[in-house]
């Protein structure tokens, strides 16, 4: 998970891609070039308040609890 307003190139995302780990990243210009939303991870808008974190926590829980989805996203790295 990398939620950043200004990250030029998130090395942690590149490392996750090398290990075929789905990522959840902020939907900013540089980071969104590394992840295809719903294919090998999720792009999320940065929250403005604590209540806005629901989308992010929902996606975290989904990847933890849905092993089929996790494995599909992991395997999608082979076709990208």
C-alpha cells in the first residue's frame, strides 16, 4: 500500500510488482502508471477525512479475504 500525494516513483510498488503482489496505491500521475486498476491492484483517491478511508480499508479486506481475487491479480502480472 502506498498512499502518497507527491511520490515521483514508488520503489515499493516496483518491488511489489517484482514479487507479483497486488498493490493499493494513490491515484496520482506517476504511481498510476505502474498499476492497472482492478487488474494487478487498485488505484484509490486520497482521503480528505477519516471517514473517507472506507474505500481503502474495503480494498485491503477484499485482498486479504478473497484468495481467488488475490491470486488472479497476482497471475495477471504474467500477462501484462
